[in-house]
């Protein structure tokens, strides 16, 4: 009985080892599927994954910039500095094409009298700008908030609003 178990374990180990070696060899020989320019653009973006640009995250936005000529000024958290760095890298004009506007960055505000401390908003914030413990009121760190509005639909008591600077 023990010999059949040892034989089975040895066989599976050898198969796994061979498969690992084949995959390692293949990954070193096959061309990379990532465009280096897309990776450079992605590295310039702030990686907040806030979707304010209209794309689900920074890498899809970087891909759209390189492959689809998407506007380079849609990243509100990145601000003017990111727009300029993208313009320099890509040789594009930092001004938006007609009809394209950069999202206005706002600040999430929590009505602390209504907050029930559920932590739903805190869990969805891509930049950890919302602080507070479960069953206690939460607040927003203004210097960290990008105004992405991802917290608003998660709040079960509708105590979050976005305030835009005048």
C-alpha cells in the first residue's frame, strides 16, 4: 500500500517539476505581451485606480492613451504635473482636444451626524483617504482625497457628498 502511495506522489512531483521547467523556458523565449510605451505611461499615472478618467483603472487608461489616442489630461489625481510628464513622453500637446474636459477634483465630505461606521466607504476608497473604526463615525483626510466618488454609492445612509472648490 505504501509503495503505491509513494509511486503516485513521486509521479505527480515529477510531472509538476517538468511542467514548471517547460513553463519557465517558454516564458523566457516567448515575446512579452506588454508594450513598453504602455508600461511607461502607466508608471507616470498615480495608480489610484479611481476611474475618474472614465477607464476602470490606470493601466486601461494608459493602454487607451497609447493605442486609442485618448486625451492625456483626464487624470484628476495626477494633476497638471502628470499631464505635463505624459505630454513630454508622448510628444503631445497637454491641452485637451475639443470636447474633452478634465474631471473637476472635489473633496468627499461625510456628514458625521449620519455616519453609522459601517466602513463600506473606507473599504472602497482607492487612496485610503477615509479613516474611522467600525461602529464609529468616519472622516476624510482632505489632503489624500481625490474626489473620485467611489465612496458615495457604497454608503447605505447617504451621508457622503462631494464638494467642489469654487
